[in-house]
């Protein structure tokens, strides 16, 4: 079989229609993809911000319909709408058996190496392997996936929403629901009003945060944040400017929780200075390989402040994605309002350019045309 997909090679994106895809094996499914989101992590690969094997089929945030199951495989039946998840839990390792499937030790390397669990990619072109963007390769019309990385989508959930839940929304919302866990009435500060940051904003509002403050230099994104649950939106700056803007906005210069949804060391440092004693900074955005966070050591034992890492929102896909779908259907997570544009697969490079230049909020790639 041959599929169409967007390949990253030599620093450029090429859309081709001669990618060969293998049949699913035991424990796997072949999925006809319908929609893929364009995530900041895809852009980071294009810009070479961290090492990744190429050539690779980009994309990792997607939804589709199961076409076939591999031999002796129990999973979503053909015809089932599914959201893809790039860290399929094995349910056997120490993390999975401790209830921390989001940290699955067996599948954790997939996103870094661009392969499935055994090093197989399922994609070839001209007889040579193509790697899978963050272990999936979702900018393609079909993909082979471990069935543990598939979650059924309710009939009432739109295709757009099903795609966005596959990474950005789950990462931002999970940072609040699974990692930060603010109490009702708490003040939450979110750096970045992109897809991940806005998902964190929506989740903080949904759990009853007293103040939800977003920091973003782009005025149109600050305006969008206010529409999606933020109580205040500030342009930011250095730590002194942020503290002054917080005081002006809420009357207090400190917050309970700060979330870095951008991936810049200085934002973690600013967040650390802004949280109260006993507060928490949640580091969500991917950092460059050589980035370092610098803190004054005497503050560490005295402040009782915490810095928490957060990969993919600490999500257990089978446990948490249905919860996010339910929150959306109940009107508590208006995920559909994040979508600002649709492009066909032929315009994958343009979709990435939309993100690079902050045009709109989220561009989706239609893989059916």
C-alpha cells in the first residue's frame, strides 16, 4: 500500500504520495487518518531545536478511523473513530503498575527515536525507512499504531476536537488536572497562549481557579485567552515586570501555580519568583537541549516551592482522554474554539508556517483531501 504524507528531510517539508506502509502486526492497528493538528513540537523538529532522525513523516496529534487490526489483536474494531496517543502504555512496567501510565518505561523512547517499540517504523520510501514524528508520523493518510495508543472517540465529539485532544489539549489540561492540581480559588499563572497554554487556561477555569492569568506578548492571543476562561491577560517581560503586572491585575504579586507552556528557561525562573511559598511551577514546554534553569540555592530549602516536570500532561490515555471528551461535551472545555484554520495535506509546510508566525490559534490538516 502507498500513502500520502509530509516528510521532513534536509530541513524542508516535502509532501509525497509514494510512502509504503506495512500491514499491522499483532497488537497493532491500521488507521485511516482524517485530521491532524499542527503542534509546536512539529515546528521544533522543522527548526532543528533538538536531534531527531530523518527523513521522518511529521505529525503526532491526530484522529482517524480504524481500518484493520493485526493478527490475534484485541482493540477498537474496524470503523471505530479513534484519537492517537504517542506514548502507548504497556500496562506492565513499574510506572504503569504504579498508576503512572503517562510515564510508561516501555514506550517512552518511541517519541525520541521515531520508531515503534521494536525499532520498526512501518513506513518506507524507495526501500529506505522513514521515521515517525514523535513515534507516530501523523501527517499521513494512514498509519500503523499500537492498539494501546488508540482511544475511542464519542460520536458527539467533532473530528477537530478529537485531533486536538491527541496532544496539545491533553498536555495543557493535564498539566492542571494531573500535575498542578490547583484548589478552587487558587491563582494560576500561564505563560503562553498557544494551544497548550490555552488548554491549561480552560482547565484552570473549569476546576474553579479564582484568578487565571495568561502571559503572552501577542495581543490577539491575550484577547482569545480572556474569551476562553482567563480572568486577566498581561504582556509579560522580565520577572520584575511580571510581578508588577500581577500586582496591578490582582492586587497580589504572587500566585499559587505557574505553568510554562512555552519552553524557555527564563519563564521557569520568572514563574519560580512569582509563586508563593509552597507554590508550584509546572514545566510543560519543550526546552532546547542546552537550556539551563538557574535558581538561587538559599531559596530552595526556605521557600518550600516546587518545580514539577510535566510530559504530555501526565496523561493515561484510556483513563484521561474520555474525561476530557466529557468535559468538552459538558461545555467546560471549549476545545473547538481553538481551531482557526484548516489546510489540505498539500499545504503542510504552510500550516507549520501559520504556527511559526502565530497566525490564528491552531491550524488543522485535513488528510482526506
